[in-house]
């Protein structure tokens, strides 16, 4: 029988067994700082979760319009179907929660795929149920595919299948952002673990006490501990130390910081990488300051494409009329302040493009009677009376006994 070699477990070296600067790297504290353990899902990473949540919150906050394409332009339709999708898509949640779940499945949980089953009752659209990604699987069949939900086969035409970042081999299936962002998430996790262990480490003294090492009392750990308790330990915060001048010299030292370990720069770089992959501004993740132009670019380059994908799937599966389509109110997300909004719509009002109540609506004010019509110019003549302005002034001048010629000079 062959003698088997005995495996011996290596015990961690005690702190007191090492000497010199290399001793720290052989301790358990150093291992905790340098090596993080376990696997963390992407939805447990704060930076990734923050970016995805911001995208989901913005998309779910937009109103969904049912539009009708006409020869004179696109008009909004308000009916039972528009109310069902925009206000009550599901009996057990609000529309914002419903859309939030769809987008989060699209970005994170479903790896680029989000499936919703629309239920019907008596030919009418009822609840639209978001399906958990763990219950969904896709079975390809040449260029076609089937969707299995809880083991039950569904035709893709009968469910809403939202896709993000299409797979090059199977364009009907999404890939999401998980592959691109996985390594960055691991780096951020490692940096967080290093920072936590570093801040909790006992190897960061705020002061160093220089003592006479030749004194026999300092030659053993027990003796040093006794002197610390005798001279340096305090019972109240801020209580001064009383030490022998001949034996002690207290010096303040600058402890090792995260900047010395280059953790701060690495974390900032990784956060910018996460922001770039998700398509969100860096200030959303705490890097830099708010920039209105960058925000509007984020709405155009990230929010709009995702919203358009949702619009097109809703239009393709829920509508029969070729003139109807769904549209998010993307304009509500741009960086407008109240003053700029008031100036723009006031200018449109005096040019007869919008009526007074439309202006009040943009300023979150209720409608008022008498402001429904379109007006134009400084005297706010109704738009359909603009051609009669001179005539009106002449009639007014004759009736009141005023000089008509003088009125004509004042008119435009």
C-alpha cells in the first residue's frame, strides 16, 4: 500500500510572529483587503443598479400617447384603449410600476429580454402581465422561435417581447448589457471590499509613540501593553496624556489613505466605464457635476431608443389600425426650467400657434374660460379675425366719432 502524503493545513501567521514592513502582507487583514470573496450579481452592484434604476424611472414616468396619423398631422386619441395602456395596464400595480418592471427586466434581470402576456376578456384588452425572467425560455426554429412560459408554449405574436441589444445570431433575442459590464462590476466589487477592509484595519495608527527600547519593560508585549494602559489609555474623550518626558516621544503620522493605494482613481475610472456602457451621464453615478446639455444628450441617445423599442412592440402587437401608433412623451424629460418654458410658450401664444390654456397647462396651471381661441399680435385679435383688423378699427372710429385716418395709422 502506498503511503499517502499527509496534507497539512497552513495556519495563518500571527501578527506578532512577523517583523518588518513585509509582515503586514502575511496577515489575515492584508488578505481581507486584497482578496474579496464570493460572487455578486449585477443587480447587487450599487453603480450598475443606480444607472439602470435611473433609466427605468425616466421611461416609466413618461406618458404613453395613442396617436392617429392623419393628412393634417398626428392627433392624440383618448379612448378606453389609451386609458388601459397608459393608466391601468395591470389591476395589481400602477402603470409606473408596470413599466418599471418591464425596463428593469430588459436591462438586468432578463438579460436584454422582457416578456409581457396581454390577457383578453370578451375581445377587450385586459391585464398585461410582466413575466419573471426565470419563467421564460426561448426555443429557436430556423429564423423563427417559440416562447415558453412556465413550460407552456406561446407564439411570439401573442405576447409582447421587448428586446435590448439584439443577438447577432438570433436578432429576435436580446443580449442586454451584462456581458459588457461584468468585468467592471468585479473591479468595483473588489474596490469596495478593499476599501471596507482597509478602513476597518488595525494597521492604520493615528499616532506613533517612540519609546526607549533599551528599557527592559518594553521588551515584551505584556510590558508594552501595561505601559499603554498606564500612560496612554483614557477614560473620557479628549482627556490629555501624561507621559514621562525622558522615556516617551509622541509623533503624529499621516496614515495610509485610499489615495495612496490608487483606489479612488480606479473606482472613478470604473464608474465612468459603467456610465459609458449604460449610456448614463457620469454625474448620475456621483462623478462630476450636473450638466444640462449632457442630460439632454442622455435623453436622446439612451432613453429615446429604448422607449422607441417599447413603442414599436406595443404598436405591432396591440393595434389593428395602420394609422394608429403608440408614442412616449419624450419631451417631458428634457432639461427645461420654468422661466424658459414660460418664454417659449408665451412667444407661441402671441403668434397664434398655441392657445392660452395650452400655455397654462405647460406651467402646471388649470384651464380658464376665454383662453381657448388662438390670438395673434400685441392686441390679441382672434386668429380668424386678423384679416378684418383694419376694418374693425375703422368701424370703431366711425361709431365713436373718432378720426378714422388716425386709427388707420395706428393699425398694422
